[in-house]
């Protein structure tokens, strides 16, 4: 018999537990906790599990973690989901083992156009030059390079990255303060472990922000405090209301709002770090792309003793390379090493290929071409929106690989995203990046990996989705119109 009320104490029922070998990612641990609760009968067949947003709030994780866990259990046959109704437990210990989803289950329509943020232009990956760099490295690496790797990265790449960051980002970086890592996320995990070892247990993050950064910090054992963002970036004064002594900030281009941290707030943030004897962790993930003027220099240059700098090639070349860097304050370098005893740098030959790619000027040439391409693609997107969707409002600095689109009055983002997905268009809802639902209704549109010719038909599908009667939000006393 279906159980319609689900007033369980979810946080208690789903004891997500600490990371274990083979199950260190938060969504895997949540899926495991759910599966166990269903298998041992604590979650009976027919019980509705909470909406992903509600469970994420209760467990203090991102909504992405919950949707991934639910998706996994749906695929395994423990849960079933139907459009318009709650996701429910579809298995009981008394019945046969769950049947994984078969091809009889309706599969979502294929994605024809992808306007979700996250990727650079993968078609423009500089394959030929990357092959040249790899070939050069294979031919020239001394046999010592093929020995045991330095866990902080090969000195050649650390030197090259330090030079690159000094000249292009105004950073105060030297080979000794640079560690090579697998990207910003990996760099943040390493940094958080070091902070924890130094007695810092609480970290502030931007809200809205990229959920994986929250998850990375939690997985390293820190308590996370969401702090709001407004048109000047992170609300620095609000940090005083938390017990955080460290903060992650997208100073050059906040994700997903697209704001730039104002000069006054940059100065105040550095002052805050000194006052609390803490640190700022600067996420410089897409700062190479600024289209209205030169990129703003990193905050790290203002006080290298208080600011960590994280960056990667995920937005400039490809996240599949898994190459990034972390610049640490001198005082934290020993803690960083000690707190990450088994963390390995990415494969040495890949590191040397990136060093060659940068040293030969190919990275700068690639960035120049990418800037031109993304500037004109952003212009095309904004122009097409202005004519095709005049009631929408575009926000965000002319930078990076995404814009914010505030929807016309009355449109409900969640149903717009669903209607668009049914038509083959992938979109992202600003609310998905928040820890709590807000009155602001906006989409985050990524233009990195969509071709120019796909933009008009993709926006035509968005217009259609907005016209669908289902997308008009019912009056909601708890959610004002923007
Ligand atoms: C805010 C933010 N920071 C950092 C990154 C890059 O992370 P990584 O270097 O781990 O790929 C992303 C990628 O989507 C991001 O959105």
C-alpha cells in the first residue's frame, strides 16, 4: 500500500557516514545510506522520499548530491520517479531483488542543445599543438623524470605556472609556493585539509555558488557556512555572523551570478582575514576570460600571506586533462604537505606537456583565440535574447563562459527547465546553486560549449518552453516575483 506521508527524521535515518575506501564521494555515501534503509525495511515500499531540495537542506549538502543519489537508486530499481509526483521506494525486502531500469522505462529525450554552464569549447581543444607538446616531452624528458614523481608537482611546471601567474594574473607566485593538482576542486580539498590541521574548522562559501566546492570542503571535514552574494560580489560584512576563519571566493567572476568583487570589498576581505587570523581562498576558475577590459589582477597579490590562489585549465583547455594549481601562503606550505601525505600530482608527462604548451607561447595564443570566440558568442547570445526574449533580463559581467537570465514575470524556472529538457534543450536553474530557494527566478546559461549556429535554435526552444502553460508559476506567498 502506498505510503503518502513521509515524516521521517531524514538526517537520522540516513546516517551518511564517513568516507570509506571506494565510497568517498558524498553522493555515493548518500546512495549507500538510502539503499541500506530500503534493504533493511526502515524505508518501506511506497514511501515517498523528500524532494531533492528539501533533503539537501536537511542534510546540509548540495541538491546535486541528492539528485545523483536518487538517480543511482532509480537506475538500480530501489526508487521510482514519475513526472509530477513524488519519488517513491519501489522495493521491499520481501520481494525479489530489484530489477535495474530496463529499456521499457521511458528514457529522457536526447539533448540536442546544451546551454548548461560548465564547459569550454571542446571542439576548439588545440589537439595538434597538444600532440606536439606531448611528442616534445616524450622525446626530451630525462630518464630521471620517469622516476618517482614529486607529490607537489614537477618543478618545471611549478616554475612555468608561477611565471604565468605573475605575468598574466599579477600573482605573487614562485615555484616553491605553487603545487600542481588535478584542478580547483582537488586544490580546495588539499587546502581544506591543511586548514583543518591548523585548527580552522569552519569555512564560508558563496551562496549561490558551485555545489562541488561546498562538497569538497565538507569531504575534507570542514563545516560550511553559506554567505550571500549581491551585485558587488560576496557580502563580506556577513562573514562576521559566522564562525568561519576561511572563505572561498570567486573574486574575478563569481559563479553563477557573474559579479566581480568590488575593490572596496576586496580590501575589506583581506582585512577580515587578518582580523580573524584566517585565510581567503581565491577561486580563479575562469578569470582569463574578460571581454570588456583586461582581467582584474588576482586578490592573492594584495596579501600573499593570507590568500590561497586556485586555478586550472578546466575552463581554458578541458576538464578532462585534470591539471590545475594551488598557490599557498609560505606559512601554510609545510601544513599543506603534511595534511596531504598521499595526494599525488597529475601524471608527470601531462604536467611537462602543459609546461611545454605554455613555454612555447601556445597557451597564450589559444587564450587569445578563445577570448575572441567567446566574446563574439556571448554578444550573439545577448543579441538573440534581446530580440527573441525581450522580457528576459541578462545579468553578469561580460566575462567567463556563462550569463544569468532573469525570466519574465510569472515564469517558473523549474518547469521551464523541465519543459526545455522534454524538447531536448538542457538548461540550469539558478536555484540549483543555492542552499535555499529564493524569490529570484533566473537561468544560468553557459555558452562555452555550444556552437554559434546552435544558439538561435536553442533559444527558440527556450521561448517555446516559456510559452508552455505549465511554466507559469502559481501565486506563491513564500516566493515573491522579482
Ligand atoms: C566556480 C567554479 N570553480 C572551479 C571550477 C573548476 O573546477 P576544476 O578545476 O576542479 O575542474 C568550476 C567548474 O565548473 C567552477 O564552476
